[in-house]
């Protein structure tokens, strides 16, 4: 492991944070970030660190304090405020107790905070308090776990670190671990570190640099020991073509897998709790899954209990059928998921007596699915959670592969796993507010225009994951970049030509490879043309017919096939127009083709109802722009309408505002609100149209 300490960077950290927080906390923050930026040490809120230093009190004096990383905070990006200060004396007095349950421990730790508004300190705060050193670092280093998580791991570790570290058999994190860690350190005064079996590494020092460098040294030593003990076994070669084939399979079966992992809710309007998928499809993972004995080596407990809340205690293994037979895959997958859920419920029943008050059984579905020939597929309530499970799984598979080359993997016992999985202080890390559409994926056609952008933004604000599509080019690229910056990890762009069936199918396959499938489709792509019937060019009409009618047909058809494969229902919203009900002169091509599209959507509502797919329409009028994005329709229509009425652009917008009953300026945001009514299933409605026009009596649906 590389030593990334820089005296220049450390000095800059002191210059930046020292005046407000003091030099010790500034260096604590710098060293915490160095550890947090190493995925082989910690992932997504794992690990913790502390420093003991004086803190000024409100009365002007100084008190002995300990600054500890807050629970769930990411060490890679942590700020000084992410190390809340606690009264060290108050915590040390707890060391005299023989026992302290979680509820009392959390209460006492929070009582010791100097700022009662501060975030919850780490579950291992007392470990840091009871060890006497000034700076303490704790990680779940892969190299350390490679040694500890073996059948003879204790002997290996004791032999490797006898002169530098005390070794502690597994103790459940919390008060008992704090007591045991302090006792182990005191029993071996020469120790500068603790190796926690099946848990991780703790180092300490009088300075941040000393503790950090020791951490790097011991992890490096563990890496070297693992490399020396590794046996060269049979290898499996996976070609680039095999990886490409796995991605193709994922596009085909991702919706099937996602549908099987969804859970029924009993709510007719929101019948499924869905998941978002994040895959690991690499040559390394495919080779690992293809190894002889892979199932026995990999369907084993996690490397550390810190991963339990993200990945469950065991992954699901699915033996792959002959690829290309979707029915066979669906049957095998369904049987495997059902068996996993039964097994999980039995596991809970075996330990129900130890269930903490206030906690019930969690979702029994797997969070990691291993499929030879496909890869490792990770699931979560949203892309963020699934991404955390993916990153942990990638590290876990790599570490278990190294262990398999050395000996036999051995994780924690089932009772120990249950105690940590069903532990309130751990699940506090998951207590984040969720959007109403947090577990949904939407695809928006014609997204680079004003209405498409407004609708995509509205969906993202509700927590949805959104695939924005349009013709390839700068407009789509810039929109995807803007949305990704505003909603990181939940907006992606892919070119789609709605007149090309292969392009439409590929966009849905892209969604399946990215997040597992699609739940909501916004059919918005359309073009306009201004010409009287007597002079209309037939080719111009056919161009509108291809986009507005055939494009709608192709998207609706792909939706139907996709929703049938996923089997969890879906929602389609067609962005129609007031011209369906009140056509305009010189606007015949647009009015006629949009009317045909509207009728196709109504037919889709009839044909897809038995799949629990609701198809509805919104009918806007006179949406000129959304921020800097202009309406393509009005770019085409506007000049003719301005000329006919002797108005400039501002005057034309005012004309359309004043002609509706409410004298309202209709915006893309209003259209998005109407779409959201249907997308969030506010009523059991299909085949309906919501006008978004400020009130135009002639355009009211009849």
C-alpha cells in the first residue's frame, strides 16, 4: 500500500482548518481522508478515526475532548465537522461498568457531546476513548481480512504481527469491544496496533502521521504475507467477447431479475417495492464465477459485519440455464429467489428471541445475486444503495478469491451475523429520506426540448432514475451533463431515433444494463410542420407521420414487451397536444399525426391493462421554453404565428397567455406536474387526458 502522506498537504490542511478547529483536528481530517480514499481500506462510510485534544468550553476554560468520526460519514470527503467533539472524561468513566447495552451506550455517548445538535458519533466511539493514544485509525483493510477470515486465521495473524500488534478474537462492536480492546492493548504494552479478527485493523500514535504510517506499514505487511502464501491454481480465461456476451445477456434478463426481486406491497396503486440494480460484469468476476468450487467459496458470510446492512449475510447463487431461453431462466431464477427468501425467514425465526425491540423482519430478498456467465448483480432501494452494495461486493469477491488461493474462507457464525444485522445503531446509517419514485426508472423520449427537460427534471426531483433520450447531438449531450451534475448517479443520456425500431429497443436495453429495467415511459418525441393542406408537401407530412405516429407506435410496442418481461406493471404517459381536440389552420400535419398518436395511446391503455400498465395523456398548449431550452415545436410554428398576427416573440407568448380562461402562462413545469400525477398513481386511472392549457373550452377532452 502506498504512503500518500505529504507534509505540504498536511500543512495546507492546518492552514485551512487550524484557525477554526485547531491543528489536531485539522491533521485528523487530513489523515482520515487519506485512509478514506483507499477502497482497499474502507468503503462508503466504513472505518472510523479519532483524536484526543483540548476543547474550549462555553465558560472559557478547556476540557479534555475526543473528536470521533460521525457514524456513516465518508472518510474520503470528511470535513472537520464530521468529527464531533465529546467529553473524554465522561466517556472514560463508563469504563468502570461491566456491561452497557446499545441503547444506554448511545444515550451516554450523545450526552457526552459538547454540541447536542451534532451528528451521531461512531458506534465504536468508546473503543477510541478507552485506548489512550492521541490519534487512532480504524479500517476494514482487505489485506488484513484476507488473513483473519481463514480457518487458521488466528494463527496466521499472531505469527505475522506478534511484535507490533495485539490480536483480538472477534468481539461484537460496541461496549464489549471497547473493553476488550483496551484490555488487549494494556496486556501488550509494546503493541502499537490491534488486529481484530474478522473485523479490521486499529493503529495509534502520538501524531496523525505516526498512526497513518503504521497503518500503511501493517497493511503492506499483510499484502506481502498473502502474496507469499498464495498457491498458483488453475485459471479460467475470459475473453472480451465473453464479457460483451454477458452484457448482452444482462440487457435481456435484467428486467426479469429486477421483476423477481420486487416485493408485492398489497397496495393496488403501488403494488411493488422495486429495486435498482447495479451490475459487475468484468472478465475477473466472470472468471471467478466460472472457477471450480466458486459457489462454495463465494456463498459465504461477508468479510466484516460492517457490510451486512448493505449486502445481507449471504449472496444468492443462480446456476445459469442455457442462455437464450428466457422462460428457463425465469423459472430457475424464480425458484432460487423463493428459496432464498424462505431460508432468510428461517434464519430470522432461529434468532427471533434476540430481535431488538422496535425492529421487525427486514426484506428477505437478496442484495447480491451471483450468476455464472452473467456476473454479480447488486440491488438496492435506489442507485446509491445498489452502488454501495456493488462496490462492497467487488472488494469482497476479490478478497475471497485471494483467500481461496491460500486456504479456506471462514466468516462469522450465524448468531454473530444476526446480532449485527438486527442492530438499531447499524440501521441508523440507512435512515435517509427517500423520494416517492426512489425505486423507479423512467425513460423520456424527445428529452432535449423544453417539455422533455421539464418532465425529466420533475421525475428526478421525485427521486426517479431517468434515461433521457433524443437524437444524438449537442442538445442531448448537454442535457445529460446538466442533469447528472444536478442529480448525480440518477440521470443518463442515450441517443434514440424513435423512427428506428432497433434504436428504440437499444435504449430500453441500455436502461436494463444500467439500472435493471424501466417502470415509467414518457412518450414525448414529436415534430411540427406549418403548411396549408392545399400546398402541403407529402414528404413533409410523411416525415411527421414517421416521427409522431410510427415513433409513438414503436415506443409503445417496446414498452409493452419490456413490461411483460419485467412483470411489475408500469406507467406510460404520452405528451399529446390541445391540437388533438382543437386543431389549428395551417397545422394539419401536426394535428392529424398527433391525433393518431393519441389514439394509439388510448388503444395501448386497453391492450396493456392486464399487465397493470396504465397509459395516460397530458395535453399542453403554448409551452415556449424551459430555462434556456427552447421548444422545437415553437421554433417551427412561432415565425408563422408571429407573422400572421403581427407580433414579436414576447407578444406571441402574451397572446397565447391571454387567450386561455385562466390567463395563465403554461410552462414545462406545469406539464411535468401533470405527468407526475399519473407517474405517481394518484388515482386508478388509465386512458385519460389532462389538459395543461390554462383552460381552452374547444380543447377540453370529451
